[in-house]
C-alpha cells in the first residue's frame, strides 16, 4: 500500500500528481472529491511561494551575517591600529591611555595567550553554507575574537576565512563538492591560542 510521503519535495511531487489525476479523471471516476483539484493545486502553489520566500530570507540573513562579521573585523583592526599608535605615542602611560578608554602596560603584562577553543561542531549545513559552533577555551587568557580557518581535507594550507566575536558563525558561499576541514583559533592581543579540533564537511 502506498504511503503518504513525509519529505517536502516528495509531498509536492505527490500533490502535483494527485490534483492532475483527479482533474483528468474527474467525470468518470472522481466526480466529487472533498477538496477540489483546483483548490489542491492552489494550496500547492501557496506552499511553493512561501518556500521560495523562506529560502530568500534565509539567504539574505546569511549574507547579512557575513557582511556584519566582515564589518566587525574591519572595525577591530582599525581599533587595534589606533590603540597601538596611542600606546606608543604616550609610552604606555596609563593615565593618558585612560583618557581614550584604554589601559597601558600594567594590564598588557597580565594578559596571556588564550587556550584551545573546544568542541567545534557543524550541526547545520546546506548547499554552499555551513553553520559552526564551538566552546570558548577553558583556560588561558580571555579571547578577543575567534579566527575561523578552512582547508581542503589533507591537502593544502589553512586559510583564514572570517573572524567572529561570538562562539558561532554561518559561512556562506563555501566551495561545493569538496571535502573541507574547518578549525577555530581564539586570539587576543598577545597572539593566537592552540587550534581547536577540526570538523569535515562536504557541501
């Protein structure tokens, strides 16, 4: 006995066959279905329209997130540049650095490298995109940001993809049909922590 499909593409394909079959054979075999074939077709079209809207909004959100992350990375680099300038300009004088909301050499000495980012996972992925999440280091200095790196599996050097300031990121426009590895590195003013575990995906 045929069962009603459970996957969305199969449901839509079945709906298409059903309304067409009911309409074509209506006078002879199916004169009064409870849902008229044209109404069934309309419901199918409504679903398709809302699916397209949902996918468009999702793609727009992913692009907007990437643009936001890139703008944040650009801002962080600009801040770092001006902080380095200010520290050198006043020779790490705390009192003068506090005038711009910064502290000098005393705090810098206490800062240490971040530890290893932990438990990197890829709970969601799709055509050309992947969602990563991970845990902050359990030891070491406090991270200022996280580098997300990528390479072809077992072949090629690690490349910086984007910088995040929270412990998750959605990466879009990723290479398709290739075995990709990702890892996370916590960073702060003193440098880079130890890389996290790696995860492999094929998009």
